């Protein structure tokens, strides 16, 4: 069993729909990261969170430490949101991240 | 600032050939990482460095060597390339560790094919 699991693996939705991507982890963590990888390949960090919720534009990330679960939400989805979304976790004093396999999101106009 | 850059962007090698991938960052970051990304798998850590002159093995280090002679550069070497090393390679860096690991800055990737 992978330490970080994402669901779904693939998600196709119509423009404007509310999107939820889930991430579950099996180890204690100090922080959880959400990253975005565009079709061109570049990877950018979206959020780092250790509790509660963070919002940036139409993106919202939440984390429940007790349930070892995080969600990434996209409101009013747009075709430019099409990308692979990757969840990763880190531990205190550990310089390394453990990555999920990613969720491929496709938004259809 | 250029951020994190990788050289080259693409490369095709024959089995047994050697090459070096260069990662450079101009943000004065202490930590640097080399990952490989393969279809259906998450990013996997090859080697990493927590400062100039230091390196450590990651999850999949076999067949690779690294060096961090200067703080801004992190080199990944393949001494004798194998088809199993066909992959997309990403470099990343972060500032010095203080509390939870900060968000990483990624390079654009190097697509390597070994025939």
C-alpha cells in the first residue's frame, strides 16, 4: 500500500462544474502539499498546509489530520484547469517528500 | 531570477553511454533534489542534497551519481545508461528547512530516452 493515495486517478468534467480531488495518507505528517503539473510538463506548488483550509482564487485545499485526508476543490472549473494534480506529504525533520501518483483532470468546454 | 533551470531539455542516448544532467538555481536554496517521473508512478526521489558538498540517496539511486560542488548547481550523472532509465527527470529546490518542509520549486524537466 502506497503511503499517499489519490482518487480519482482520472476525472473528466464539464466547464463550470465543482471539482474535488482526494488524497489519503497513512503516515504521520508535518505538512501536505498540492502541486499542479500542466500538459507541458512543468510542476508548480499550489498549497502547503498542516491544518484547516487554504484558498487561492478558485482553488481550495482542506486537510483533516485526524482522518489523514486532504481534498483539493476547484470551483467554477475552466478548461485551463486541465492538468495533473499531485498530492505529497512531508514529516518534521525529514527533508524528503512522498508523492501520490496524481489525478489527471480534464475540463471540457 | 531564472528560478530552477535544467540542461538539457531533451536527450537520446544509446545503452551504455554516459551523460550528466545539470540543475541550476539562483534562489540561494540549500536543499536540492533529483526526481524521475514515469507513467503511472508518482515522482520518485533519486538523490538529494541538503547543502553544498553533501549528497544523500533517495528511493531509487541505483545507476545514478550526483555532485553538489557549488550551492547553486546539482549534477545528476548516468555512467552507463540503460533503457530502464528512460524517464522524465525533474530537479527541485527549497530554502533551508525550518519547521515543515516548504514548497519545492521545480525545474522544467529533462526528457531522456535510452535506446
